[in-house]
C-alpha cells in the first residue's frame, strides 16, 4: 500500500505550487494474517499522520475488477486508512483511478509508468527521488490530482488531448 505527501505553498505568480515531501509503501508481506495487515495499515497511517500532520487526505476510489476477493481486501485496506484519517480529523477526498490518470497525463487509461513519469516532470523529481514501487507513485498521483482539483489556475484550462497539453505547458515537461 502506497502513500505520498505534497506540500502546497503560495507561488510568486499567485496561486500555489506543490512539492513532494515524501512517498513510500507500507510493506505488508511479513504479515500472514489479513487482520494483522489491517492493524499494521492503521498503525502506519496513524504514524504518517502524526509525523507529517497533513491537512487533507486523497485516496484512490476502489475500482471494479473481476476478482471479488481482491476488491474486498482492497476495500478493507482503504477503509482502515480512511478510519485512521477520520480518527485524526483529517478530511478525506476520493478520486476514481481514471480521473487521477486523466488529471496527470490527459489519458484516463495511462499506464502506471506514464503516471510516474508525469509526476517526475511536474514535481521536478530527480531519479533518486523516484521509487520502484508503483503503489507509492499511485498514492502521490492521488495527492497531486487533489491538488489540481483544489483550484490551481491550470485546471481551468481545457485541453483537446495530450498534444494540446504539451503545447500549452512546455515548461512543465523539461527539467
């Protein structure tokens, strides 16, 4: 299970800018029992909230897949993470996977690698800042999608597709 935190600051041009504070994964492989995994998720999310004091939490909404057992496990894990946020009074915002991908790449069916690449460009992350765990970049993508939804001036621009976005935002695509 991934997590990612952004710091949003006022920008010199008006509006705001986002910068990555941290991202990572909550490793559940050492826990055999499903209930112990849920307990560990609660403890780690609580620890992350206590350490970083986030103002809000964005989560990826469950998606409907073919494997009912996987969906049930995912829903339980998300519910426990949400409960940890509620326990700390952190407001929760939920975004569909397609909306997150669309917000970052302009393509609702973008791959995890494409999303990670756009995060690296948009947040000006160095290769060393990136992780090999796509769960972490997925979580950071949910946070960035929320940031975009919270009134960034760029979100009012309508794009006719990926090429249109690139043409209107050349500064965001170069290091």
